[in-house]
C-alpha cells in the first residue's frame, strides 16, 4: 500500500480539498490544495519546470502529526 489519506479540510465548502496524504513507500507527504494561479505570486517563487506549488491552510498541519505519532516519533 502506498497512499494513506490523513485528513481533509473540515472547513472546505465541498469537502474535497485540501487533503493531506502520506505515502508509506516513499516516506513523503502528498498535498492536494488550491492551485496558485496568480502570476505575481508565482514569480516570487523559483519553481522548476517539473514542479508546481499549491496552497493549503495552516489548520491542515495537524495531520502531519498523525504520521509522527503512528511511527512512534513523538519527540
């Protein structure tokens, strides 16, 4: 198994985004969020052609702690 959904934004209007996933094969987080389309904001970032950026609310960081707890890394 690879992707585990950690949590969806409970304040999302349609309940579909943003979402935080954990990939247990790569040990990476996968984030679904709002695409940043404002070109002025994008020019402030150095985004390589093979990458993109998304935006998600601070309240969603709580889901990162679920992986730390499950892995026994509660330092």
